[in-house]
C-alpha cells in the first residue's frame, strides 16, 4: 500500500529526497575535516553550499578552492553528482508514471498493459541515465585532465582531480569550480571553452532528447516534437546569446574591451554557453553593463531542456509560448509546429509554469531587497540566478547576510524541484469536466 501511495503521488519522493540529500550533505560539510580552517563550518554555510550543489546551481558564499579541504570538495562533488542524476532520473521516472511510457525500449513499455510501474521500468530508466552520465563525464574528464596536465604543467594527480571535478560540474550544469575566480582565467582559452561549453550544452539538452538522438540521430524528420523544439531553441539561444554577450560587452574595458577580436569572440561564446544554466563566471558580472545583466536575466530564466540538469522554465515551455503567440497573431485556432498540434493541456501547463516561475522570481527579489544592501539590478539578477539554478552572481550573494542566504537557499530549492513537480502535478490533476459554463469574453489588452 505504501508503494502504491508513493507512485500515486511521486512528486513527494522528489521533494523529500532532495531535502534529505541537502541535510545529509550539510552535516558532512560541517565536519572539521571538511574545512581548511580551525573548527567546523557554520550550519548556514554548510546548508547553503549543500543546497547549491544538490540543486546544481553554483552560487557560493565561500571560496570553494580555499575554504573547503579536498574532503569537503569531494563531498560537494558527490552532491553535484547525486543532484544531477537525481534530477534526470526523477524527471524521467515522473514522466514514466504520468504517461505510462517513455519509449525507451520494448521491455519498458510493459507498463502500458497493466497501467502500473514495476521495478524493471525503474531499473531500466536508472541504468540508462547512469550510462549517459558516465559516458559524457568520463570523456570530459579525460579531455580536461589532458588540458590541465599538458598545457598548465600541473601534476597528473592535481590535473586528474581538477579534470574530474570540472567535468562533473559542467555536465551537471552546476558551475562550481576549484578556482577562486571561477573560469575567468580561461575565458579566452579556445580548448577549455570548447570542452566546457560542449559538456554544459549536452547536459542541458536532457535525457529524453539524448535517448532519442541515440536511436534516430540520422533521421531528424522522425524526431519527436519535444526533441525538435529542444534542439531548435537550444541552438537559437546559444547563437543569439553569443551575439548579444559579445556585442554588449565589446567596448567594456572591464570585461571584453581590452581583448583582441578573436579573444572577444571566444569569451563571448563561453559566456553565452554558461549563462543559461551552468554559472561558471567567465566574466565579472559585477563589472558588466546593465544591458548585459538584463539580457542574461532573460537567458537564465529560459534555462535548458526538460528532464536535464538545467534549470529555468525550459526550452519547450518557451517554445510553446512562442507558438501560442504566433498562432494567435495569425488567427489560427490550433497551435502547431513541424506538422504536429500542441494540445491545449500542454499550453495551459506552459503558461502555469511561466507564471509560477515569474511570481517566485519577483517574490525572491522583493525579499532580498528587504535584507540586502545590493542594488535592484543585482538583487533581481540574484533572484533569477537562484530560481533558474544558474549560479551567476554580481557578488550580491556574499553581501546578502544570513537572512539573504536563507532566502537564496529556499529559492534554489524551489527553483530546482518546483517546475518539475508542478508540471507533474498539473498532469495528474487533469480531470475531464462533463459540463461547460456559458462562455464570455473579457477584454484583453
């Protein structure tokens, strides 16, 4: 009976699972062996760091490179890995519960017959997620290790540790780094930029997309609407972000202005790749133009693919909103894309997710303004970064104080589990109504 209840409301498993992982991680980080100084880390610092790692956000109130010992950094790495796998597995299993299938393989489709979820389904989804994660992270670790070892002249052990840490952090879109200034020293490094950008982008596409690409990569015409929308929006966001970031900061001497043309293009590309979800500081966001802050807010709010380690409202949610607006402007009754019609239920869910995320960002910004001396631009940026689990910061995080850190921790937690559990809850609550009220059209606009 307990198992049936859990599957009937699977969102509770995700909510409680992430909360428990945060608490366990915080307790480990509070151990004296986790910090470089005397004594142990305060409870709030430990909770904030554990929340940022589990929610793969990347916001930090202490220097990861110097405050935490190798043991503490190992705990953070483990939390990032658990959080990333937990997000992808949780999203996939929740979709399996609500739709009775994911189209993984024929053996997973057995759930369609009886309408129940068995242990074989869970095992297959988990193994598939683990397989994808291991492949990408191992390849990334090897590439980064060789980069640190050969080009930076670091010892093999140090290069290996840094390679593994940053590969896991990048693929899981966490954005935590073992360097005090994050990735600012490597923003013009083409090799490092390419490796990290690929890991971040691939991790942000989502497990459902990669599962379909593995089977039908050579037949784009047969991709599902979800995969097509994710790929189109991801590519458009990467290119447009590259253009905007580079153009807006081109003459800013505090960021890109003093670089050569080639280095500006490389740094702008990296800033675009990480701004939507990863949070590696490739440029100093405390020195960027106000226009760049606003544009970055938009890309952070957009996020990445559904069922991925990325945050934000997700690519497909944004795509559905755009398609709805285009259909309305054209006077079409149906919302369509790539020869497929988007159901009204999906449209309502997309609007609900965006409204909920917007309300959370505004509420977070107002709360932070009440306790932080930072400017409105910085506070809004911080709120979006936390809710969208990005991790970029104009240094408002460290000045927020204890109350602000609590607020940011709550925003990271809600931003991580909120869109997923809300979407699933909306699907599970769908009930056919056998009657309709008389229609009336209020004035809009």
